[in-house]
């Protein structure tokens, strides 16, 4: 089904899922539409990355790189409502603190933060600040943000395609989640992420795409072994971890030039 108004409404749902950006109040919602909106998750990542790139470019014109990076990170958290960071924290608490699948899922739904989650969140944010500060001094950080935000969300959203959704939606504290995906939707998602990677030099684009495929495969196997599938928190964790991996690869590329 291709109808411009329908596609726009799906895009708005994707925006509302991944960010705090406003969408028209009249946008219709249903579980089916939420599932179909998954095709635009990478595109939303591109928009968020572009907004953060603009924020960084403006602040970097007036402040040293580290300060500009800090402000950009705060801006990013405000844009998303720390949605992905919350998922990473909850997944770390659940898988770190639970001995059975059932117990892990229960812990992940608890709004309180435990030791595993707190430690993971601190290291993720600290690592992101250090890596972005380094990249800001050696690369075009605005471009890096656009690529990282898009590709990381491509990887996270693609897990919906061939994994089992194990969370109980009736008790989940998270937003309604897209938990089904067709082949054309997956292809659109992947195409968006791959095309944005082409903003970088071809060799680096290829490395990032291969790294994304390998990370997805490993993370999928790890989740299946511990949860038997994925939850919304796991998708947020996948996005955060893939984003950090992208920065690490880019740092290695710069360092070895």
C-alpha cells in the first residue's frame, strides 16, 4: 500500500516512537500502523543525527570542542527523552541481575535502576563523551553524528525482522513497540542506513557496514541465548552499543592514518 498521506502518518509514528519531537495530534495510531512505521526508523535516526550535527556546529563555533560535545549530548538526550539510554540501562539490569529468563524480564520492567544498569549507563555516556571529543578534534563530527545515528538505528530496528518479541505488552512500561516487519520494510530500512554510510569514504563505509552486520549477528545470538528474543529495551541497547562501536571504528581509522 503506497499512499503519500498514509506514509507520512507512518513516518510521524516513527518520529513519536524514537523522539520527543511533536507530531500532529490527529495522527492515527494502531498496532498495525506501528508495525508498518518501523520502515522509517532509520530515517528518523538521520533526522536526529542532522539536528545534533547542527547543534554541534553552532556550539563549536563559540566553544572548545569538548564543551560543544557535552552540549550536543545533552541536546540529544532531550531530543530522545533518553529513550535508548533507558533501554540499555534496563537490559543491563535485567540480564546482569536475573538468573532465569522470566526473572530477567521482570527486572527489565522495573523502573528502578540497579548496580548493573547504573554502571553501564555511566560507562556508555562517559565513553561517548571521550570518543566524540576525540573525533571532534580529528574529523568532521557533524558528519559522524549523522552516520552514527542513522546506522545504529538501522541495526536496532532490523532486529525486529527475524527475532521473537518476548515482552508482555500488557505490563510493559515502554512505548508501544513495532514487533513485526516485512521484507520490503527491512530492505528500505537497510537501504537508508547503507546510503547514509556512503557519505564517508568508500573503504570506511564498507568497514562500518560489515561491522554492523557482525554486531547484529552477535547481539541477536546473545539475546536469544539469554531472553529467547528481544524487548523494546534490547532495541535501545542495540542502538547505543552500535553507536559506540561506530565511534570506536572511526577513531581506529583516524588513529592509524
